[in-house]
C-alpha cells in the first residue's frame, strides 16, 4: 500500500472549501493550527440554484449564470492558495441537473481546482464531520440534520464517526415551489408540506429510532434562522422545542404571501424559504420524536476542510472505505496488492510523459485494489459486476466522479473495452482515463499467475498513446501465457486508439 505523507500545519498555510448548495453557495478560507481548522474568511451568497431546475431536470440559463457569477467572485479570494488545498463540492440540484456537467466544466475553468458532485450520503458524512468538530465531545450518539435547499441530510454518529447517514428529497427551496405556489401562504399548503416530509421520514424512522441518540443538533441556514426567530420572540428555551416551532408556525400563517413575511430575527433573503423550512423542521420533530435540538455553526464546508486535511495525513477515509469494500466482497487481498503495486510502478514510469496528476494515481490505486470485487457475484463477467458495485455503492470519501471513473477502469480492465462507459467520462478527462485503463490492464496481465514470482526487468517507453515494452533478450518467448495475453492486448488496444509493442 502506498503510504501517504504526514503534512504539517506549516505546509498548509491556507485551505478553502466551497459548498455549491441548492439554495446558497458558501466558501470558507481557513488556516490550520495544531490539526484544527481556523476560519479566516467566510462568504455566502444566495444563488437559488434549485429555482432554475426545469421540468426536464435541466438548469435554465439564468440559474447557471448566477452560479458561475458567484464562483467568479469567490475565485478572487483564492489567489495564492494552492489548488491542492481547494475543494469545491456540489449537492442535490447538481446531482439532479441533466446539464450539470457543462456547469462543472465552466466552474473548473473559473476556480482552477477540483469541482465535484457528491452523493447524498457522502454529503451527510461531510456535514457530520463539520458539525462534530464544532461541538464538545459527548458520550453516546447524537442526531445531526441539515435542511438544505433541495435535500435534508440525517446522520447518527458518535464522536467524529458517522454511524447512519441518509439524504432525503426534501428541501426548503423545492418544498417552497411545491407547497407554496405563486408565493401564497395557506394553512392547507403548510399542512401538506409537513405531511409530505413526515412520509419521507418514515423510510429512516425505524433504523434511526433503534440506533437512538442523546442529543439532536441542527445545521444550516434554515435552522439558524428559525433559532434566531425563536430567541427574538422568547420561544427559545435552551434549545429548539416543538411548542416554540408551533408558535412560529402560527406567526408565519398570519401572512398572506411569502413576500409579506416580516418576522424579527429572519433576514430578508431567508424569508421566502422560511415556511417550507419550518414545515420540514416540524416534521422532523414530530416523526422522529425529537424533544430538543441545538444549533451548530459547523456545516458541510467545514467538513470538506477537515476531510481534505485528513486526505493528506495517514488516516485517509478513502483508504478505510476501499479496505472495507474489499473485506465485504471477500477480495483476495494478496492478489489485489500485487496488481496495485504493479500498477503504481507502471504509473511512476509514465506519469511525466503522460502528464498524469496525483488524482490519476489515486483512481488507478483504488481501482487496482478493487478490480476483483465483482467475483462475489459471478466469475463470468466479474469486471462488469465490479463496475456496477463501484457505481452504485455508497463509498464514504469518494465523489460521484471518483466512483464513475473507478467503475470505468474496473469495467474495462479485462476482455473487450466497454466504450459506452468511456462515453460517460468528462471530455477533459477522457485521454487520462483511457491511459489509466491501459496501465491497469497491463498490471492485471503481468500478475495473471497470482504468484509472488516478481516482475522481470523491463523498460517502458511511451509516445502519445503508444507503449513499447522491452524485456531481457528472448525472455518473453519463454513465457507462452504472458506472450499470448500481450498479443491479445495488442488487438484490444487498437480499439482504444492505442498501440502496444513489446520485444
């Protein structure tokens, strides 16, 4: 296993995280001190990305431009920060948007750093990481929830470790559009929003109640705004309680439209999503039996920073995830590590000539370790089964893009190359992914015997998409199985637009 270097605070002068939410975009810039994150600048803008989601799940031009304009302003604050320590993450609306990839491409050009979309449970994990670092350590479990614009995340965890993570399709922007049409406020619409949210919660209620919790914590702007309103009206009693929420509900229902709302403690830009967010919060209290909830300033953006800090230290969460995946699917670890070590050796030999970055090394590394997970389903076509598992499993620490590329590598590591999988790779990454497939295929071929025989001495030269292997004189002719495999690879590589030569 490749060891990751320990990084000291002095080596990371500043870090930045950007959270592209369905309602707001947030950026936090921080410095590290004794392993802790110390924010030095926080910026938030109401982008309302979810309001631009049309019936065909494409984002309209106005929403796209609002998002990109916000990122252009954020980019001005990132000068001097290494892209290695900047991470930008999209959530529910970008998960749903059919034209989300076009937005991500433009965002990368603006920010010059990784821009990714995470699945719902990974979003929940990052939220919990941010919240848990903002609170004092407690014994027992805690329930954390974050009401976003398009989804609400729920986590039960202990200390810094999440135990249950879930993301439900209910958010203050999406519920506003659905239950408060034409910006009208009605008791019927509010009640329908609460009922719909309670129905969503039934899918997790049993497992969450069985796990139990000692304290409940709410994160996000919605919970913060509600807390502030409760305090202003004297309805806050060392935490948020259901009776206070009911009083705030009655206050909200005294207004006719969303634009009429004028409640102490609620900022102007938060007023139009207050009724929908309040309905979701009431549903959480009623359905899950929450008696009291506190508010945490920690959120997903802080979680991104702590996660990024962990990725440059020995305890990378992705390594734990991959090892757990290998164990779950009874992978032959010795063989997986043989292939991984060979793949890393090949990578180091060609990385400069092919301009492969550290992120490419990560994709190849994890894919090599996971290339046989599909054997648990069936030996026939196990590369396809492995690709499916990597595509649709919840893998803490990995983005949707990570999973898609790893699935592509595993799905194409043997037999014919599945060109349909390559069609799903973002265009600017396509050449790199094709070349990683070539390296993984070679690593598997070299270890077909499944023995620690050691690799022969050979040299490797690349020119464009051509690889030339040179072994010791006449060595390859004494290896009939490897010779047959390499000859077969020559034919397959042609369909990749690549050339393999050896002597």
